[in-house]
C-alpha cells in the first residue's frame, strides 16, 4: 500500500478518482465504483467529496519519469 494517490491515465470512467483509490488500496476499480454508487443512496456529501478528490488528486503524468 505504498503507492501514491494519483488519478491513472488508463482505466478511467469519469475523472479517475475511483480508479486511483482502487490502485492505492489494492482493490478492483469496479468494487470502488460500486461502493460509490451505493453510497449515493444515502444522504451525505459524496458528490462533493468526489469533486474535491478530483481537484486534489494529481494526474499520474506528474509522477512519470521523463527523459
């Protein structure tokens, strides 16, 4: 679990937040997306948290080694 929390270039559906969380915590992206969709059934600020993560999580390109 030492991976950085970044939004990957591949495997995105919308912004890559769920795919990034899945990579970070060693889960499948489908499982994280399902949890997010199920959480939308509950009252709360899930969409706001998603938008904040979208802004705060850097793209994977920033951490790519460029020569």
